[in-house]
């Protein structure tokens, strides 16, 4: 019978010692207290907020896009695969459009992209060769290759 009570007694003894040590540290001042700093947040009235007249509140941007491809002879490259990606960095890209050039070797569209996107990755595939272009987003995009 004492064998089953023995683990319980050990646990109670350990807890009592722990409580005694904690109390002793507080009374002797050995225990360090950490000061809690409060974050001060300055409040601003809605009447005090000003927004520049040219500020654009839109979250999307429509950008005219044109790619014009030619083959080695300078003739229009017809039915060439064109993939357009939002380009954040080499590991983070997002396909937004995949198409083919028309009879004039061109592909034209309006791209609807997030307003904070600054670069696009365009990949054209012609005769097993992939051409990569990382281009800045401007008011209109035109690529000739």
C-alpha cells in the first residue's frame, strides 16, 4: 500500500520545495523583476488626416500590353506561346495570362494586375527556345523581339 502512495508523496514534496524556494527568492530580492513597457499610441482625429490630391486609392491597375515577335528572318513569328507572370522574385511568380501571337506575330491585351506590382516576367517559347524578359510595369508595356 505504501508503494502506491510513495510517488504522490514525492510529487508533493517537490512542489513544496519549489514553493519555498520561490518565496525565499522574493523575500531576499534575488529574483529579478522585468519592467513592462506600455506602448504609447498617439491618436489622431479624422479631421487631421490629409491625403494628397494625386493619391490613387485603387488596388488594381489596368496596363496595356503588346508583344511583337519576329523570327530569325525578320518575319512575324506566328502562333508563338507567350506566358505573362507577376514577378516578385525568382521564387515567387504568379501566372496571369497565357496566349499565342496572332498572324502578325503580336499579342495585345489589357492586363489587370494588383496596383503594387512593379515587375512582370514574360516568357516566349519559339522553336524550343525560351526567351525570358523581366520588365518594369509602366503605363503601357511594349516588347519587340
